[in-house]
C-alpha cells in the first residue's frame, strides 16, 4: 500500500474514533495520539491495526465498518 493510501486510511480511522460513542474519552485520546505518531512515522499497516486493537477494545468494529479488516 502506498504511503498516501496508508495516511488516508489512518485519517478515516481517526475520524471514526472521534465519532465513536462506545469508546471512552481516554481511549479516543490514546488512539488518536498513537495514530498521529504513526502518520508521522509512516509505520507498516499490519502493525498499526494490531496495535489499535490492543489500545481500544471497540476499535475492531470501526475498522470493519471502514472496510479495513
């Protein structure tokens, strides 16, 4: 996946996390912070999804809804 597409997916995830009612404020804050770091570092896609799932238990449905899982 190109770096541009990778950033697009991460930005979609960030938007969905902000809108997610089932995530706590702290989960949202931690998740968005980590995504911002990944965008800056341009980490590998597989690692990102794996780490997101560990950060917030409700992230998997968001990723599935966005067609990223």
